[in-house]
C-alpha cells in the first residue's frame, strides 16, 4: 500500500465501498453486537451506521483510505478553531439525513446508542475538553488485516497532528485494540462499563509530540 487517498469532502463515489469495509471490520465488535443484537440484521445495519460515521466525517472532519479501499479511517477535529469549515454539497446533507432516519427507526439501536453516547460524550467533555483530533473509527477489510494497513493510516494522520502540536483522542470497546493503539503513543485514561451488557468503554489519549 504505497498510495493513500485523502477523501476530505470530495470522493462521494467511494462512500458505499468505504462503509462496507468498516462494517465488515466491525461485524463482531462488541459495541456493534450491543447496538445490533440480531445477527441476521447486523451486517446491513452496521453498514448504514458506518455510512453515517463517514458522512459525518465528510461534513466536519477528514477521511483517509488505502488506494484499493481496503482500509478506512475517520478523524474529527474537536474545538480546533483554526480548522477550516467548508460548504457541503446538498447531496451529502440529504444522504446524511436519510441514513439517520433509517438508523433511528430501529428502537433498540436508538436506545442503546443513546446510552453509549451519553457515557462517551460525558467522559470526553469532562476529561478531554481541550482542542484535539478525535479518531472516530478505523477499520481494515478482514481479508487484509495484519498487512499494516491500519498502522499506515494512523501514522499518516498522526504525522500531521504532530506538526500542529495537538493531542489525539479515541475510544475502543476492545482491549485487544487498546494494545494496538498503545504502540502509537495512546494511553488509557479510564474504563467505563456499559450498563446491562459486558462491554467496556476504553478512552485513550495521545499527548502532543509523540512519535508514531
């Protein structure tokens, strides 16, 4: 994977392919199992959820993918005043509204995502209230995992973040993934259990000027 495309605001024709990659990558992720308990429906609904994350990233952040669209990452700025806000296309806004309506017509998803987001948002507001970049999601097509796709996507953006001397924040619900992020300088800063389910929210922070 020698070339990375920067999808910021532009590559609308790749949204569907990128959504499928993330959905496949997170098919068995504990948070996705929590939000989509019906296995038969999970792949379809996970794909819609990932499209929502991608569209949100296009509206307010940045997306990166490998040249073959086998790995995708979504990054959002948090309280970064210098980050430029660009006018969005009507098509992206319409698409985001449609996806959101589809997602929130599922009452189980709506209820469980609301519970999780309350925990995650309150923690971020209380403990990570300063300007930073937020890694919303990163995923690699399962058949391409273990080939350094994820590492290259992370290093690409972290190099830019270091130039700006800003911290970076993420959370994961998988302790194995937490170990992966630690090699890039992210450190655990808490652990919160999701009520009535064996899922833990693991927030992680990477301070300024770390070497990726």
